[in-house]
C-alpha cells in the first residue's frame, strides 16, 4: 500500500511539472529511494542474522581495585576478576551481557594466566577507573602473564572459549561473541636468550633490543595461543581494537562452525607460527565467512630458527570464505598471506566453492606477499603483490588495490627502527662438524651403526621480544590502512 501511495504521489508531481527533464530527475529520485529502501531491508536482515541471541542488557564492571565478593553490577561495586564475572554469567545463563574492564593487568582466577568464556558476551576493555570514559589507548586493559603463570596456564589460550559455544546441529549462528580493547602480550612469559650482541649465540643484533632470540628447548616454552577455541564456535565472533604481541604459538587460532567472523583494527606483532588462523567446521564449507580488515600484521616468525616453515600473517583455511582488505602486512618471515591448505579428492567440490578476496592491502618487505600450493615442483608458489592481477580469478576473485609501501612511508617510520634494521639484515649461518673418516665414525660404520655428526645453526635474530609501548604507536600510523586509533 505504501508503494502504491508513493507511486501515485510521484505521478501527480510528474503531471504538474512542465519539463520532461525535471520529470526524469524525479524518476531518478524514485529509483534511488526504492534502492535505498531495499538496501536498508537487506542490512536489517543481515544484522538480524548476525545477532540472534537475546541480549539481557546486563552490564558488569571489573577493576583491579574491586572486591572479590562485590556484585559487579555497578561502577561503584566492581568485581576484581574477569573470570569471576564470566563464571557468574555462566551460572545465570546470561547470554548478551557486557563486561566492562578498566585499565590494569588481568590474569584470570587466582592469577592463573588465562580466562575461559562460556557465553555469548561482550568483553570490553579500555575504561578509566570510575568507568566514565573509554579510550583503549589511554586506559590500557592488558593481559600480560609472566613466567610465574607457567605452572597454571599450561596449554590454555590467554582467552579461551569453552566447547559449550559449539553445536554440531547449528545451521545458523547461535550468538555473538565480542572481544574489544584487550591488549595481550606474552613477551614477559616467553624464554629468550640474553640481550648481549657480543655473543652470536644470543641472536641479538644490538643492545637496543629488549632480548636476544626466542628459545625453545631449554627451558621448554609453553605453547599456547592468545585467543583459542576449545572445539568450534557456532556463532559470530568480533575481535577488534586489540593488541596481540610476542606470541609463541599463533595469536588467533580457532574454528568457526558457522557465522560471520570479523577481525578488525588490531595490532599483531612478533607472533610465531601465524598471526591469524581460522578453520571452517561446516561440512559444505559455506557457513563461515571471515572479514579480516584494517589490521596491522608485522613480524610473524617461523616455527623455529631454521626458518623453513610457518611464519604467516594470515592463513586462509579450508571451508572458510574470506575477505582480506585494508590491512598492512609488514616483515612477515615466511609469507604475509598463505593460501596453502586445499581440499582434494571427494572434497574438490567443496574446495571449488571457496573464495578468497584480497584487495586494498599494503605490503612491505615480506618474504612472500602471498603463498600458494606448488604448481609442479615441491616448493610453494610465492607471489609478490605486483603479480596479484595474474592470479586465478576462480580462487581469488577480487585482487585490486593492493600495493607495496614506499620508502619513507609514515608506517615504516612508526616501526621500531632497530628491530626493523635487525630484520632487514637477518642472517642464518649453518655449520657442520660431520667427519665420516673420524675414528669414532669408522668404528660405528664397522659395527653397522649410523655415523654421527653435529650441526650448528646461528641466526642474527629470531622472535625477539618487540617493545609493547612501541607496538601501540602503530595504531593510526597510516591513514586508511592497518589499525586506526580506536
């Protein structure tokens, strides 16, 4: 009925107007109104699909100066532990609740070094002490465990989602989980060699470095992610305005059963293995989509100091469609973006539906800007940004607008210049002491035993800790690309 009235009104105006050109303008306006109405309806539909949980509207408050037995329901009575609030929300089944966290360092229940989420909630850091202002860069809410937490956090992600957020029968998102303004740094928990450049074993380019290279074997590193799911997540996930620094084993690694995943406006710096890896859990491969945009991803390190694998900024996984845009990928040790995981055999049909769009991103000094499976030999296919237009459109439909940062760019200037110089001059030196003619090896050979030798690998740097305060300077370093100021 509304459309009929609108048409009648416009027809009367057209009849009263003497100029045909003016009638054309009115007709164009009618079409524009109809188009906007249709788009608005589509946006509302998408919004409804992405936020299906019944929001309780309840807001909890957390402060380091709060009380363990406070109710946490007002700014005047905050609880002091995030996990205590998460447990309370779980017990009351309060999907849709919001947790506001003021500035400070939060280490979970009894300083265990992690928190576990059981509900569809919003975890929101960056509040001042009386919860009257929010500025994530000014009122920093951090989760920064130290080596004291190594006995209690084990293999848990610093932020861990419980398997209750999964549902194998879910056909559409069951809720929305939002992590906003939480800064995670594992640089005080990891093990490093001393920051002494006089000894090449330390992998320390200069005294300006906080640490030498990262070590694994002695003492053993605890391998855990900064955000991790225990199983799949059958809902939408939004992670924004966060920092993920100095991770030893993936920054974000989780599985999406179904839903929209939005990773935006975050800083990923000096993380090992991969900054972001999200797997799809739907059997048809079309239930999950990742929108990875306006993130700064720098210095992703390989799995070990031999630098032979991993070291990715963003990993495109199977059964997930994704859009990667308006990010900055800089100095990633193996590849900025990897699309090396593919499905074959009976699953080729599922694989053929997967689409990866990579557009409007800035790249700088990555070992490869994009890594693809081998085309014939055994090596990965490494692609530089200027070759993106030549990629197979069925695999990567949208590739326009990507570019290499030029010398003197504001973002390059914002990086820690000592760290950047060390990375630019990264060297790997290998030496072997194997001697098949040694007396010991001659004896072992005569006795039918394997001969022995040793190999020493020296690196000028590997996974060295990046200064946390300097990482924060990357917010807004380049207008329109990478993480902007929250």
